[in-house]
């Protein structure tokens, strides 16, 4: 797409920046913590998906009101030469702890957020993934983008599979690539993301099932291994209400 744009005379380029690190600072108290570190900045003015430049204790940073946990918070770009210093400043604040990608993955799943390569890929459409809300009405009507003919056809005639939320009551946790079965043991889909929910204290998952099995409260099974399955139920997404600031 970049080469196509250039061939049409567009002034575009792609820059790979490897001099900065990105810190995801997420959670209900992230704003209060940043406000204490940068008291002269009004964080209520930094809206969701907006960014700004500032200094934190003399360290230049780029702060964006974004993240992928379903909670309010920030993604902060810091120069590689000062990122450890910046992280230590955060860790010195009350209630701040390090968390790895496993924690982030569980939280984004609780929020019903798709992970590219798992829940969506080049073979997935917004209709199948229940992501039509990401497309404006004008864009859908004009349909002048790559793949628009397929999407318009699916909107009109429906799809053969749909992304759903799955919740268990106890037992083992469904994981990526496990089969989803109907009550009779028929293979009807695949798990794309699965984890134990820290907030709900229950196993949760997302996956794709045949459209006729995608109804809310439909009782299904996930095959953990050959001959061993756990009961799940189709549920609404998100599993846990999002806490974004808008």
C-alpha cells in the first residue's frame, strides 16, 4: 500500500524507530500517579487516543491515552538510554508494580479485545469478528477499500462463522487452537484466545463458531485433549466492563 501511495504522488514514508522503548502504564490509579509526577499537567484534558509530549522528573517522554487492557492508562514512549530510570521512578510510586505480557493478555481478553494473529488475521473479516463498529457508515456505503465487495456481501447475506465469548464455571481453562464442540460432540469451531479471568475467577475464552451456534447462552464444550472436554456457555462481550476514559 505504501508503494501504491507513492506511485500516486503521495508524500508518505515508513520510519522504524528503535531508539525508544514503550511502557504500558495501566490501571485505575495510573492517572493519579502520573498527576503526582507531573503536577503542572491536567490529565483530564488528555482524551482517549490522544497523545502529548512532556517531561517526568526531567525525562522527556511521549504520553498517549491508550492501552490494551480495557482499563484507563497510558502508553509512554521513552528513550532507550533513560527507560530504566523512568521505570524505577514509576515503581517508587505507591501501588505500582511490574506486570508481564501474561497479565496484559488476561486483561485484554476480559475486555473482549482481539489480538491480531489470534482472534483476527488476514483471513478474518470485520463481519465475522463482530468488528463492524470500527467502520464508519460512509466507508461501508462507499465501499472503495480492499475487500469491500466481500464485506458488503457478508453484511447483506450473513456469514458462516462468528466470534463469540465463552465462559466456563470450573475446571480447566480453554486455550488457543482448542476445538469447540456442540452438545453432540460435533466440531463447530476453534478457540482463538483463552485464559483464567483474574476478575471473574472463572475460565474465559474467545473463538469462532458456526453462526447457528453463536446464540447467547448456548451451551457448548471445549476439547482440552482427546476424550477430555469442559463445559462453556456463549456469553456477551466484554466479560468485564471496560474502564476507558473518554
